[in-house]
C-alpha cells in the first residue's frame, strides 16, 4: 500500500492543521501509511498551539501528484480550496464540516461530512468509535482546532458534540480549556506583526457563487480599530490580489473575538448582491457592521450564496 498524503485547505487554520495531523495518526493506527502535510504556513494561532504541545510544523507541499496517486482530504472539499493538482490524484477519504460543492470523484470513497463546529470534533468521535487512544499532545491539537473554529464554543456553529468533545479533549491534554483557549485565540490577533496581505488573505477562501469568483477573508482581533486603521493599505492589497487571481469580489470579515461582532470590508463588483445578502447597505467607506456574526461558514457564505445565485 503506497503512502497517502493527508491535508486540509489552502491558507490553513488551526482546525485544518490539527485535523490533518490527527487523521494521519488515525489512519496509521488502522494500517494505512499516511503523512499529514500542509498547503501553507501555520498562522500565529496555530504556531502557539504547535509550540504548546511540542509539535513541529507540517511539511509544506505545492503539488501532490509528484509524490502519490492517492490523498485524504480534511476540512475542505471544494477543488479551488485544495492542492493545485487535485484533479490528478484520487481522493480516497474526506472528513469535512462544510458544504459540499464542486466535489466529484470517479470512484467510491470513505466520506464523513457532519454539521459540527469543527473537523476536530468529528475526528474525536471517530477515535472514540474505534477505541483508538488519542495521545495527550495530539488531543491538545484537536482541542486547539475545536476552540479555533468555534471561538471557544461562542460560534453559532457550535453543537453539543463540540461541547462534549471539548471537555473530553481538555481532560486528555490536561489543560484548562477556557484559560488555554483565550491565550491561543489572543495569540492569533497580533495584527501589528502581520503584513497587509497576511491580514486580508491569511485566512481566505475562494467560493464560486453563481457566475462570480468571490474571495472571503477573515481576521480575528480584540479591537476592530486595529484592522481599519490600515484600511487604505488593506484595500490596495485586496485589489492587487483580485487582479492577480481573477476574483470578482473580495470581502474581508474582521471579527472581534471578545464581543463576537464583525465588520465587513468590500472591494470589487457585486455590491448590490452583498447588500442583499445581509439586508444592509455598505457605508461610504465600503464597510458594513455585522453584529453577532462570527462564522464565515454559517453566517457569511450561506446568505451570499443565496444572493449571488438567485
């Protein structure tokens, strides 16, 4: 049996990295030769978790077909979010918690897509179902991925499965979930150390909505003013990335992790559709308040999809 690569989406977040690590370990326990890799550098939040639980960053890849003919995907399924040559390899396994869109295979595969707050939660239940012990440091990474994607259980994507998994993983990792979670989330909000491109594109995904190519970035902060004091430079960077990659619309969602509110910055075409999606008008600075919005997956992409495709 040849080695399979396990990876999440481009611009990886903590849940993507933790999920790749955990699923590779899980498959190794079942007899597969699997290696967790990444499609981008870890962000500051993920680095904090890796350091805390004594892991090295995953090996980076740009293509997969030069190494293997089979891969396992975690935390994504849309081809434009995956490795550049995804069409040249066979996907044998998929573990995800997002919508399924544009994903096709020529052969059957193992597929588990659950509407949970994180893939880390799905994998925790898969370990439990197979009675596979999770090492303490790996449990810490899964806990980190769960905290990251649910904003310490504050996101509307949070389910009872996530709450149960958080308690279980925190016990295994021997950490206080709340104290550790706040430290980890804050570690990812040091915007002074980030370039303009890291802010707008460091956690961005591309979506095909109707006939438009929409890029949606998200950045966490403890003060929205830290983001928008740099608005002119951020807009210029977004326009440069649009021209280089053919995006029709670029949205940056800046989220205050302390009060669970967001503010959106808009660049490009389709302003009417963005306004229709949220039933609000952009102000004269091309911004829009989004109180209570923290989840791109549940609160941003679905209304945009409806607006762009209707």
